[in-house]
C-alpha cells in the first residue's frame, strides 16, 4: 500500500516535514478530538496518531485519536503505511467525522497511525498531516478530505487557497480558505496555470532568472509543484549551483568547518603535536563538552535547560562535529609528516567537500543587501523573490545563522526537471488551488 | 465559516531554530539511527 508508482514515490521521498512551519487545528470524531496537522498540498492522506500506538515514543508526545470516545466512529481496519523522506508512519484506516473550522466532513477515511518510528514525528510540533493533493497519489486510494468536502457540497466553489504570513513579528501564521479566496490576503490578479500532472498540484514553469539574467536550464520548460508541506524551494542542481554562486552559499557544515579550521586549526595542530589526547581536544578548546571518555556535543543538555538559548546550543552541535572531524583529519596528516600549512590547507579543502545535511546551504547574514533577486517564470509572468524572502534566518543575535531557501533536487525526465515551490515561495505568493478548473494561481500575498 | 460562505482555518507558525533543524538531520529512514548520528548526538 505504498504510494502509487515508482516515480511518485521518489517525489514523496523528498518531503521534509521537519522544517514545515505552518499547521492548523482540526477535530476528529463526535465530540471532536483536537489535532494539529500540516495542511499539505504534496500528499493526499489524512493521518493522526492512534490511541493504539503503544511502542512509538512520538505517540507519547502528541494527541491521539480514541475511537471508543467517538459516537460517529466506523471501523475499517485495512492496514496502511506511508514512507516520507524524513520518516514513515504505519497503522490502519478508520472512518469518522472531521471538523475543519465550523464545517463537519462526514464519514471521512483516515489513517490511525500506530507506529511513528521516525524522530521527525517525535520532535514535530504537529500531530498529523492532512493531505490536499489528488486521490491518484492517496495511499490505499482513500478519498482525500478535500474531495469529501466537495462531494458533500460543503464548499461554495471547488477551490481552496493558502496565505502564509511571513511577517516574523506577527503571531498569526496564516490562513487556509476552503471554498474560495480571501481578497484581504493578496494584491492584484492571480496568474493561473493548468495542472499538467494530476496527483500533485503540478504545472509547467519557464525560465529561472538570477538578477534578471537567464539561468538557461528551464528556458525550454520545467515542471513545478506547489507544495505547502515543504519549507524550502528545491530545483535542478544546474540552476541551484548558479544561485549558490550568486549568493555566496556554501554547505552549513562546510562553513562551520572552515570557521573551526581558521580559528582553531593551528591550536588543534599544536595540541596534537604536543600529544594531547585527540578525544579531549575539542572540549579543551571549548567547542564540545567531555563525557569522561570523549568529546560530545553540548546540544542535548541545552534542550532541556529552558534558560539556555536553544539557538546557540544547536550551533555548538555542528561546531563540535566540525571540530571532531578536523581533529581526525589533522591526526592523519601529521602521521605523514606534512608541514603545518599544507595540513591546514588540506583540511580546509576537505571542509568544502562535506556534504550538507538535508541539502541546506548557509549564506552570510550581513550580505543580504548585495544578493540578487531570483525570479520564476510562471504562465508567462515573472515571480520575483528578494534575498529577504529566500533567505531564512535561524537563531538570533550572535548565534544567528542564515540558510539559503534553495536546495538541489534532480528529477529526471519525463517528470522532471522539477521544482518544488514550498513555503518560501508560497509565503510570498498567495496560492489558489482550483479543483474545478484544474489550475493553480499565484498573486502577491498581502 | 463566515458571511461570504468561505471556510477559514487559521494557521499557526513556528520559528526554525538550530535544535529543530539538527533533530531533522539525525533522522534516517525507518527511524533507525546511523552509528555516526549516535556518536555525534549521544543518542
């Protein structure tokens, strides 16, 4: 009962719910049991943790559906599993009423998750996922919630729309509107493009421009998916490399590794030459803590210490890892009797080759003003993003780190080359999903 | 629901932070942790 088709599975696997930032509340059952879910246009099932989830730690930390407490529950029992790129869930289908806003969708099939082995769901701020994609990619061919809303005549028009509030100063996260669009949340007119591949909200996209100049690769056409369940913007490496070059992006770990080498490289070398214990070096210079046998990251204890700045603790984790790697590399080089300069140069080069976790790239927070605008051509119109819109700031003050909103994703033809337009794009462009006309529309968000 | 017949569901948002991102990084398929992750993150 996996997602249909091999190629579709590839795309689902790219989803990154860990960084999903927007979620809303729904009720399941009578009386309604509340759940916080991600409204995800890139998948099509509804699932929430089940009260019968006993062996997954993630279930302990989230709301669980108790069928015995609902007068409208109907048993189904068919097993189901969904594999995402950052985790998997399994369980069984059930049927009950689902409350969205003031609206009640009757007899909705959904998955009661009895296993959530992934850390993604353990650490997640949301309980489950409500898919707003097409039934074609629905696990178990379950009828998606949105289809039920249309079939039961609960919405005026077969249209839903997203508005994400990217204003960091404001509490309000945004709004999903079922049945139409809220004119308060966009400016001007929407540009509509036809859905080209039913399953995902996929459409044809044209050239991608950096500072107004073509990147060439998509000039002949690419595909794109509007995906509210993904945080960043993902696209072909050929284009992302050009963007990274233009904005000075490098892998997150690469950057921190280079910082460690430039600031502590000589000290680490000196300590190795002085025959200090390699396992203790990073804690001795303050980049890790020591657990009695070896250096360890300082992040975990900081998480439970509410008085500690969470942002800085995360930074220490990667710095500690970078330091540990540098120690091992330098130790190896010292055995070959190389000069100090050659060792530091070599280690610096190794830093550049560290694969970036989750494909994220870091940029210099102080260089935003000099970064170019990046534009996407959709329906013959250019949709621009400024550096402030495509760069995400993580943490505050001295611990602040800036993450590029772009990551590489290579999907071969015929489905690719493909772009995933996640929250970074949808945050700036109010997005309409028109189920009746099979179109997707974008207008500047207000 | 409102007068205009639209059904609105408010969304909450959260701020990305280093700890959340790193929790994502140590995640692997089927929830199994690689040796490197266990080593790096003391799990």
